[in-house]
C-alpha cells in the first residue's frame, strides 16, 4: 500500500534528494504536502510534478504563490501559511511519513508535532533535536513515533548499532556490547588552511564543500565544524550516550559516514558515496531496503582512506558544542541560536568567518543556563540568545 509523505523543506537540498528517491518508487510513496520558504518557482515545479494536496509558505508569499498556481493551472493544491500551516501538515491524519528538513530552529515545532502525532519522522533537521533534546525523545517514546536519522553520520551509526539498540533503556551509557561511537567529519573546505588565513575567507569559499552538495547554512557550519558539534549533541540524544563516548574523527574522503566500536575489538563502519539519497532511502523503507539513484561504492576508485584528529584550536566551534552538551539544560539551544545569528551575519558579510565561534562563545558566557524542562523555557532561551548574539555581531561588525 502506498504511503503518504509530507516534506518539510521541499525546495532545499534534502527535499530535492527526497523527491529523487520518491520518484523512483511511485507505487510505494505519494507526496501529500510540501513546504518552502522563498523558492516559489521551484515549489511550483514540484507541485506540477508530484501533485501534493497542500503547500505551505510564509503568509508574505501566499499571494505570489496563488498567482503562480493560477498561471500554471495548479488547482489541486491548497495553500496554507506560517507555523500553523507547517504544524497542520506535519500532524495531518493522512500523512504517514514526515521528512523534517527545515533548516534551523524554525523546524522544531512542526517536527515535534509530527512526533506527537505518532508519525514516522525522518530527522534531517538536527537543530530541532539539539534544542529540545530529551523532550523530543520522550515525546517519541510516549507517542510511539518512529524517529529515524537522515543525517548521513547518524544514519550510519543507526545502521551499525544492534537492531533494537534505540528501544532499550536510556541511561547515557553504551550497552549491548557497544563501547564507543566514532562520528566522522570531512573537515570542510578549510581543513588544510592555516588559522591566520581563515580571517579573510569569503562566504563563497566557505560554502564550497569538497564532497557534499548542501545549502548555505549547513555548508558554513561544516566549514567551522559547528555542524559536527551539533551532530555530536544530536548523537547523544538519539542514541542515549554521554558525549565522552563519542569521538569525532576527521575523514576527508567522506566515504565512511561513521563507525561504532564494540567491546570485543570490532569496529563496524557504514560506507558509501557521499549522496544524501542513500540515508533518505534507508530511513524511508527501514527495516526494508529500496533502491536509490546512488551508484554503489567503487573501492578500486577510492583506494585510500585517511583519518586524523580535529584541530580544536583552529575550529573552536567543536569544543563549544561539546561543552554545551556537558553543561546540559538550555546551553545547546543557546549554542544553536547564537550560531544561526552568527552564520547569517557572516553570509551577509557583516562579520569575519573567525567571528562566528566568537559570537557563539560570547553568548554562551553571557547567558545563565537553566533546566530544559519545558518547550517554553527552551524557546525563551533561544530568543534571549538571539538578542545577545545580534548585539555581539553589531560590536564585531566589519567597517
């Protein structure tokens, strides 16, 4: 029987990859809803091809989208708007699977709504879990939602863990023979760039990832290694493991997507070409397997795999994220909020690349931590952190 899919963030890189996989399996999946922020022309093309019942955009874009729908004779797709629209499609009774791919904190509430509606949630929005942490995981358990990681690293870890690992008691300790998680990172475009040369890098250079095709925000996060810091926090929550059992390993080729070590000396690795269609196909069909438009890995082409420790002097964002996870409470939400403000400022050429972790560290130091015992507390901390980060950006603004 065909399953109905809602894609939160359909016009981004994850949304594109999801649609590529769905296109190969029209007998198994249909698209019920798609959402977009600003790329309306792209959204129209998606609607023409996949005929979703609902499209969600900001209210400021509603009239423009309605005009485009009329122009292209799209009369089968209803338009909803803003956060209420996102939540409505995420929890809609006709939806079986939700791809949570909205970038940043904006994805938190619709993702949580999908979890509370007991959906199969394919989690590509790491910020939602970084912010809400155990609230999200407890909601998944309470509502029997299936939360499956789509980030290539977390999907790799999921594949390397014992089958029922995520269903067992959440203690923060490795279990079932697992001893350690090895979270791989490409090192980004500046892996071999001297620290002094990082001050003058441009947004275009930061967004030019050597292996992956991604959006601007995640590309900059990869360049600062904040992306890996956020993924470390996400891994701790997803797999209920304390941060000191997670080691970040620089692996420039992005062929091994992550590894799990066991007490008997075994290390299991998940390998594949760097293409998000693979983890998306895995999460869509799990525990079954379906084909994806990704070629099998050719080991005769990729004959050399390198590994090294991350340089946390050159890339302090990784240490900031680890310390935020150690602190707990709303510290990860503060980290994420400040980073979003700093990255946006860098992309707008308001601050230097090296000022991004400085803004984050200042915000973490300037705010008092608190228990993350409610969504309201987390969202309040998020807003306060953004205000402080904006002030710090103004102080560091390029003349």
